[in-house]
C-alpha cells in the first residue's frame, strides 16, 4: 500500500471540486450565523427558514462534493490555475447562497438579491435595501457578508488546509505578501489583526455614544472597507466629529497593506514607514483633501474653511479606501471638479494586500515609474536602463519585466471594463458623467452612488453593476482564468467518463 506522499496526486477537476466542497460547507455554516440575532430579536423568527434551508443545502452539497472527490486522499495537488478555479467557483457559490435569504424572505427580487449579496461580499457597499424598515436579521446578514468578504472567503480556507495548497488558494484570491514563513500562519495572522481592529472599532464607537448594534455594523464595514451601515444617512446621520474621526482611522487601517499592519503591531516601525506605496497614498489623500476644501469654499458649498476641510478629508479617505461612507446628502450636488477628483480616487483605490478595491496605488506607482524610465531612455537619459525600483517595507526592490508587463495588462483590462460598463450604464438614460461615476464605484468596490443604481433600476443595470463589482474584487484575470479552468476541467472529466 502506497504512503500518502507516494500516492498519485489527485489533480484537475477532482481537486477543484473537492476544495470547492470544503468551502461550500464553510459558506453554508456561515449562512446560519445571522440566526443568532434571533436571541435578541425573537419576533423575527419567521425569517429563520430563509437562512436555514440555503445554509443546510449548501453544506450538504459541499460535503457530497468533498466525499466523492478527495475524502481520504492523502495527496491532493492544486496548481495555480486550479487555485483560480476554486476562487471563482466558491465566490459564485457564496453569492448565490447569501442572495437566497433575501429572495426566500420576500425582501428582494432575484436580481436585487444577487446585487445585494455581491455588493456585501465584495465589500462594495452599494445597497438597494431600505435600512429603516429592513428586519434586523437581514442587517446582521449584510454586515457578516462584509466581514467574510473583506478578508477573503478563501483566506479562511487557507487557515485549515495544508501549507502548499493554502498558498495556491491564498495567492489566487489576490494576496501576495506573506507575513510569516507559511501561508497558514500568514492567513491566521491576518484574521487576528482584522478581527482585533473590528473589536477595537466597536469599543471606540461605543465611547462616542453610538448604539451597540450600530457600532458593530459600522466597525465591520469600516475595517472591511465595505460601506453597509444601519443609518439611512450613513455616517453623516450621527452628526458627530468624533465618530467621523474613528471612522477615518478604521478605514485607513482596513485599506493599509496587511503586512504593514503586521509590522506596526510588532513594533517594526522603520520597515513599516519606509514603504513608497504608503507615502504616495497618504500624499494623494492630503492633496485631494486640500484641493477639495478650496473647491467647496469657492463654490459656496461649505459654511467655513473648517467645515470644507472636514467634509473633503472624510470623503477623500472614504473613497480612496473604497469604503463608501458619506457625510454629505448627495454627490450629485457637489462641484464637478470635486466629482472628477473622486472618480480618479475610485479608479486608483488603496494599497495592495488590503481589504480595499481599485487598481491599487502600487500598480499606479509601477506604471508611473515605468513610464518615466521609458521616457528618459527615449530622450537619451540613462540610455539602455530599463529598470524601475520601488521601496517596499524598507527594501529597495527592482520591478521585473514580467511584473511591469502584468501591471500593464491589468491596467489595460481594468480600463476596458470601465469603458464598457460605463457605456452600458448610459443605456439606462443617465448622463455620461453619472454613468462614469457610478460604474467607477462598482468596479472599484467603493459603494458611493450618484443615483444611477436604485431599487427601481432595470435588471440590466443591476447585472452590469454585479459584473463590475465581481471583476473589481477578484481583479479580472483570476475571473477569466478560473472560469476557463473550470470549463477545461469539466471537459477533461467528461472525456475520462467516455
């Protein structure tokens, strides 16, 4: 009898389905967590079946997949493309399962429910739910979607699988920095830091006199850079400068590279502070905040310089961190100059390796430096030099040709998706500017709205938004790679059966 290490490894569709099955069991279990809210809101037990049936069904399907594919197999191998297929498959499964309670509870239509679930899991925060009349169990459900989607559904799986396969899945979902020697320890460290920040946020919000339930939901949304809140007027509804300050701090923590947070927690400040991406990021926030305050004062949209700076700073942080909190009634009433700046922030996004969306500041830096070096070379300066270097956590590292190529391809795909999505939005009858703003918010997983997406929006607008949020969260390439790998693996399985 062969030892586990000598067994022929299980690969392809069996390995993919096996790991999707494991995650489905986890997804089903997490779908039942909102039922705990019935301990406080017992009168909402009428909605319990809407959560129980999808959750249990998902666990049964997941266990069946796991049982018939990899159960008892000591050697299961996931290649990079297989990891992308697991990511794609589990995200689709999660969106469907977490959308079902809205449909079964007769809260939303199918398209609306899928939109809300996608927005929650991708931590976008665009919502078509009326939070003033929504049952509390659904508000808890929305908040928990932010929690699990913020750290990445597959990061939790990485905590429970072996290190080799965990690394494939961890990287496929967009995480590249390793805090500790193994991906298993890295995932657990991220989970601890992430949860600790949320708990700290709850305490801080309570100290600012925010109700406990609101503090829980808002803290999760801020750290996950999600944007779902329980007040119809978002953060502006609390009319508190202290709550705004706490929110800014939590949003910055969530949008900062996990490795940088890890270094700060462990007192390695020199490495954490010498990070070029962070410098560019904070400089951008400062510049937009100052420019925005001047614009608001000049347009007469603020009563004083202090109010203008407060509004501009909060919204700049909210948008570049892709959180989507608001302290203003509507973006449609803002000066067009400020709206333009906010669209740019949505496209740029935050730091790589964080819970935030957008292209990421790191890619913008790589593209900018590559362009500068290319121009210098073309005009005779430093002829022949084709490298660019970026300081990352105290180390000056060279960006390889492959990395620059990957960044250029991603930015090209991102721009293409942005153009196509904005065009489709214009078909709903909205203006070009509104379409650009709204789809930038979807693709960047930001969550602020100028009014294009509403509960009355036609289905094609909702599904375009869904596609934008999904592509933005999984960063486009893994979506197509994972979908193609699933199709190829299915064909291989059929051929083997024949």
